């Protein structure tokens, strides 16, 4: 790979890492909404359970393939989505 192609690749890597590690943070308002209202009537257990399950599958894939950025980001996703799913059950 020539230096110009490598530079484009590095920039794209930074963009991907940014979104991989910040996107789970945008799920936190849903968790806050449930906890502050002490109600989960406005959210779907099926959706959040599936998201949590999907994230755990991606996490296992990352562990299996030894892809550290995937492992780190899906630890975050799994934690937030599982917390939302558990909160939905708790406040039903």
C-alpha cells in the first residue's frame, strides 16, 4: 500500500473507532429515561433484548477472531443494552 492509500486507511480507521466507541453512549438516554421515570411502558423489551443478544454474539465473534476493537466496543454495547433490557423488566 502506498503512503497515500495508507493515510486514507488510517483516517477511516479513526472514524470507525470514533463511532464504535461513542455510539453505545447514545443508548444511555434510553436507560436514563427508564430509570428516572421508574417506568418502562414506553420501550420495547423485544427490541432491547434482541439488541443485547446481537451485541453479545458480536462480542463472542470478536473474542473468537481476537479483534480487540470489536471486543471493546461490543462490551460497551452489551453492557448498555443489557442494562436497558433488565431495567425494562424491573420497571414493568
